[in-house]
């Protein structure tokens, strides 16, 4: 039996889980879930399935990996967006699948997204599969983005936020 958005929302509320917890566990963005809850969009079966899986993960206590991937990716977006003097909320609002290469704002968001994916994967150890789920991208697109950043890195100490994070992550405590 497929759950409706109303059923999912009722279960979330009855268990006392936050919207962020459900969205993190399911890989569905907060904005998209909000549109589904508000009736602005009809949910696709795959989205309902992801939300149901998120509920099961929360019930089983296995949502930490997905939640950590979501949080680490978002944190990396904020760090890279600040370095690029971009608004992280605008970066997250741009649809990565749109491929609007003639739109300068979309291109800035894409550059920030690529660097954030690199940080989350290489520096924080988040799998590319998890990053694909939380970023709304395909696994192949995540792999290409990570490889593109790796290929363009001129040095390990170029003064960027990536270099700073890599240095800090290599320090033994």
C-alpha cells in the first residue's frame, strides 16, 4: 500500500519527528516536501516511496547516515557559497538538472554545488550515492562534479576553502 503525503505527514507528527529529520532521512528537499504538503505539486510515486523509506529509517534508527550526508552537503554549500560571495539558499534553489548554462546565476550555483560535493565526498567521506540522493543529482553527475574539481585543483594549498578543510581534516588529534 502506498502512503499519501497526508499519511506520511500524520506519521511524522505522531512520532514527533521534525520536517528536517524526515527530509534528511528520505533525501527529499525541505522545499519540495513543503510544496507537496501544501498541495502545490502532485507527488510522484518515487517521491512517496523515498518518504516512506525515510519514515522506516527514522523508526529503525538508521537515518543517521542519510541525515549526516544531508547536513554535511548543506554545510559545504554554505562554506563554498560564502567563499564565492553567493547566497547558499539561491544555490540550493537552482535545479541541478536544468542545465541552464546561459544563466550566470545558475552557473554560479553549479560551480558552488560542484565544490560542495567535492568537500562532502573527499574531505568528509560521504558516499557519492548518498550525495546524489541529498543533492537531487544522479550518481553519475555527482561523480563528474567531484572529478571535475579534482582535475582543476592546481595545488593542495591554493588558499581556498577546500584547501583549508583538507588541512584541518588531516591534522591528527
